[in-house]
């Protein structure tokens, strides 16, 4: 089922028209900052979208390239005085681009099909691949292959990415978290659902465990379906609107949306998208109502903890290298969900940690979903800038609440030979709670 | 030889500096002004005065109009391209060249953002006061070309008061510097003053020498609520009569207050008629005393309540209300038409009432806010550009407002410039003799009329736009 949101020409005109081209977005846009070309700015992109909407311009390859040069970091939405829904315009443009096939070539077509439709719609298959990757990494085969230079046999694009491939955890979320867990002592104050994500499930299942622990420690009964679907943000951001709607429906089927007090996510990129299910399924008779409830109840972990007045820990996390900490704001947390104070509240509540503010903390680190794969040059520029600011704080621990940023900063620091630990704020809180018991 | 300006530009500039792709041209077809749009022939991203000179020489040779643009935030159409023009974009000339803490000056390229200058000055304990609403986006080059104002006009003046020197490239490609670091300088006419506010019609500014002043040590902010606008006006007059010059005296009318409250729920009373935001800065002792006096005067003149910020955080909270004015109104309607009629301070209540009455007459929604201390008002019409009838009514209302502002001894533009949107009102506002002198000056600097033609007044009829090589080949 297609939707009016899949083409700029059928989208409600007021969304495009809301931009008054004041230019307030320009200094906050990382791509405009890099090139100073108006086309690479949100205002410029919206002008192109409007030209297409008004049929004064065709949807060209140049426009398509431009929309894939955009990071989708949504910093422009924070700066916009007129409240332009850039994320909606961005997703609609990419959906229209994919529909038009202007960017199509066989490799791109099959890669996208394999990843977006084949892999990221099938959670069990994704876990199987994850398992194989784990065995490859854990058995030492990866190191052996690297030493033997087998990597050089791979296509150059894959060769560049190979060292960045994340280390898969020995256990995935369903092996760490039971479908229903109740607080060990004390009564149940809230019943919440926990979303385990895709990358988070394979690479950061420990963060999911930490999230469950923190929720339990704050009187929550935690419901974690053992097999969950991708939230669909990857698809929504990459022009696969229909698949993204299907995935939203599957996730709605998994949870007792009406009965739960909140549905918790700990990955900023997912959260930003999960909260739009209401809009995404607004035209879907069967799901519209539940999707709207979902959108209201879906909360980022830090947002929920502050909302319920979480318990401040009384002990400092054990075995932390140094107390010097800084916080990098994931775009889809600060711009996408406007959550800025809550993670800091959590970090500041932890004994022994000293938070040093990061310059340009809300500036994109270049991860931006799969941006680091499709636009490696721009991504690298942003990463270098981010690492420079981190170095200036002297911090040895960087807290951030999104798996993309987590991997990007961790890999970047490793390449530069810097000893930096990247941790999710909720992990730090879980560590502090655990230290209390010791 | 090739007579096409675009191919000549390509021959003289690096490939990435000359833009001709249709997608790129769309992105340079507007500035911050609603509705206006025109595609240029090409865009050149210059990086040095030499490149500016090259571009202008080529444009002169071909008789091609050149429209200079910084960040494109202008509100009168000053940097909207004209037909067949080349846009000269200064966005990449964005270096601070020198900060002179002995003479308290800063030399910058035109593409430097206003806020960058403010921050750089602040880092050494200095202050660059002009703070137009667009200060985080707009360029100093643009600020100079429009003689931008801001919230601090009453006490600190406007851009003109901080320009000590300019490097200018003329249409002919000749480059010269006017002004210097001396406070006193009467050697010849003050040419720099001609270029300030000239909207890109006389030359292209390539370096700007700005004056800085010591940063005020302290600041106090008050928010005052009134049930009647006249009480707000009386307060302003009384404060100035008491020999206090606050750095800001911002005013919000009833519609603006409602829009802000609906949008951001900052706790403004919906049944009040006006809000004043007052700020005093300077020596801590003086600031304390001034703030107390202002509070007292406000209460004596009928203020319903006065909130005095205890610290910076509270002051920021109070200022939020003012900063919310444009965002709050922009969300109400798709097209926000922001005007800047200005009258002598004493005439402000009359002017605000006239704006409200005129809006009622034309069945329009208008919120008025502005700088009460310097008489600069921003009547902001909330409309939809796809409704031609409504836009027509806005135009009629604006015409009446401008006429009335001039009758009260005011001006049609306090800080946005004439550009395209107000040129029909200019003769009525300043008189035919004034306009004739402006045109003569324009001809003296730009005989071919290639620099931002058709802005401020219509294109010059004679001295012709000639093509250097009509059909030659």
C-alpha cells in the first residue's frame, strides 16, 4: 500500500510551503558548513523539493545525489523558527527518488534489496548472520585473514570498511533478557516494553541488559519480546517507505500497546523513527489508532527515567578507567527527539563522574545511519572534527546514546590510537547501581 | 573569441567556483524575502578581492548584471537575482583577517558571519554591538550593505556606527580602500558612508574594518506587563526623560503575546495589551541602580507587574519570550511578511494602533513587535502566498502603513532596506530630489548599471546597458 507521503507531489503542500527561506538553518548544517554551497543546505534542498512539487523541475540525478549527501541529522529542525518538518520532507524525497529509480544501477539495486528487504526485515536471519560473524571474529579467523592479507582480495569499498566492522557480542539480547522480568524487591510501579533493536541486539546486547537492569531497579516490570523486528528507520531514511510501514505494523503486533505504561528504546536513531509510527500509519485503518498510542508511549530510556524520577545511585561505577567524562549528543536524540537535559541529568547523578561539556556536542559525528558507508569522505571529515573536540576535553570516557555514534567514535579513536571508552549513559547508571551491591 | 559570459567565467575561475547547473541555480533564486524568486544565469563563489575584480571586469565587458549575496537572509529582496544576472556569492570569503586590541578594531572578509565577529570580540573582552535578528546567519558584508540594526540600536547605534573602513571593488574592477583606523578622519568625502546601506548597487565590499568597544561588565533584564499599550509608551518616555538609556527596550503587542503563549507556554498573561522587555548594561553599580529606577518608573506608569531577573539564567528566560516572537508567528501561517516601518519614538503608540486598525480593515492577522527605544516596529502579517487575494490585501495594508509612518515623520524601512519590495514607496518617502541624487550617485559609481540593477529604484534609463561586443566574433 502506498501512501500520500511517498511523493512530494502528493504530500500536503503546507509541509513544503512552511519553509520561509529565512536561512536560520544554514550555520547548523554540517554539509553547508563544509561547502558553503546553498544547494547543500536545508533551505536549498527544500527549494529543490518545492521546485519538483510545483513541477518546475524534474526529479533529476543531481537532486537524488543531493538528498543522499544530506546526513539527515535534523540539526536544521532545531534551528528552524517556522517548525518545518524536514524529516518528513527528507524521507518523502528519498522515497520519491527510489520510486523514480534515477540512481539505479545493478550493484546498488541488489545491495539495497539484499540488505533492506532481505536482511533487515528478517530478525532471525539477521541473528544467524550475526552469529556467523561472531564465530569468524572470535575464532581468530578474522585476525588470520587480516594477517594473511586475504582482505586485499575483497573489493576496495569493502576493504575500506572491513576494519570498521563491529565486534559482535557472544550473546544476543534474547539470551540475556527473559521475555518478562520483574523487580526483585519492591512493588511494580510501571509495566514497560523494551525494544532491543538490530545493531544494538547484535553488537550492544549488553546495553539492552543494562537498560533492563536500570528499569528493574526503578520499579518497572520489563516486557522484552524475544524476537523483534527492525524499527524500520533504516528503510524510512532510505526511501523504502512501504517496508518501513510493514515493519511498524509487525512491531505494533508484538507489544501490548494499550496495556503498557511505556515502550522504551535506548537507540536514538530508532527512537526518533519509532515515535513517528502514528504519522506513518495515519492512513492505515487497522493500525492508525494503536500507532497513535504507540507514538505517545514510546520513550527514550533517559526521557523515561527522568520522567518517573529515577533513583540516583549511591556508589561510583567500579573499574572505570578515569572519572573524566564527556557527552556526545546523538543527532536523533537532541534534534530528532529534542532530548538534551535528561541524559545529562543521569550522568550528573552518578557519583565519581565529572561531566566536561563537549564543544559542538550537537554536531553530527558523521555516522548518520549508513552515511559513513555511502559518503565516506564527508563522514570522515565530521569524525575528525568530533574527535578533535573530544581530545580537547581530556575525557577518557565518552557517553553517547546511539549505536551508530558509538561505533563511529570508537572506531575513530581506535584508528587514531587514542584510549577512549565509549559507553551508553544507561550503562554507566547500571554500573553504578551494581557497585552499590558490591 | 568567446562572447558568452558563462564560458569566460569558466575560463577565469576554478571549475568548482562557477555554478550553472539548474539544481544549483534554484538554490540561489531567493533570499529571506517571501514570494520573490528569479533564477540567475550563473553563480560565482569568489574567494579574494582579485577574483571579485575579475568577475566585475568580465561583467562590465558583457553588460551582465551582478547581484552580490552573502547568506541570503535579506528581507527586502536585495539579494534576489535579477533576470540574466550572475550572482557573486561571498560565502567563502569568510576569514577574520586581523584583531587589533590596541586600536580596538577587527578586519574581516565580507562573508564572515556577524556572530563570529561578536564571539571573537568577546574572547578578548571586547564587544561588537550590532545584533540583527539574523546575527547567527547573516554576513558582515550583508550587514554593511543593508546597514543592519538590531535590538541594541537605541544605546549602541547600528552597523554604520561601527564601520571604520571598507575595501571596495567598483564595477570597473578598480579596487580601493576608504577609511582607516583613525577615530578622526576628514580627508575628503566620507565615501565609506556611501557604501554602507547601498544594497550592492554601488560596488562590492571585499574587506571591512570594524570598531569594537569594551564589553559591558554587567547586565540586568526586566519584563513588564501592561493592560494598556499607552502605559507602556508612557513608561518608555519617562525612562528616557529620567536620563536612562537602556540597551534594549523591546515591545510585544497583544497578537504577538498570544502567538508566543500558544506556541511555547512561557506563562505570559493573555489578557494584557503590551509587554516591554528592558535591559540595562554597563558598570555593575550603575546597572543595579538603573534597573531599580526602571522598575519604579514602570510601576508608577501603570505596569501590572514587573519581573526583574535575578541572574543570567532568569534573564535568558525572560528574553526567550522576545526571541519566540518570530518562530511563534511563523508557525501560525505559511507566509510571514515582516515589515520594518519606523517612526520617532514619541509616535509609537499611534503607529501601533494604526497597524492594528489597518489589519482589521483588510481582515488580516498582524502581530507587531519591535524596538520601542528606537521607534523601529515589525508589523508581521500572517498570510498564505497561495491566496492572491490575501496577498493583495497585505500589499494594500502595507501601503497605508508606510504612508502613515512617513506622515508621522518616520521612514518606510528602519533596517531591512528598500531592495525590490519597497522601491515603489521610496519617492513618496524621501522625495523626488532625494531619489534623483541617489540615481546620479549610482551613475557616477556604476555608469553601465550592472550592479544589482533594479534595486532601490528602477533600472537607469540612459547610460545604457550596452554589450561590449554586440555581434562581433
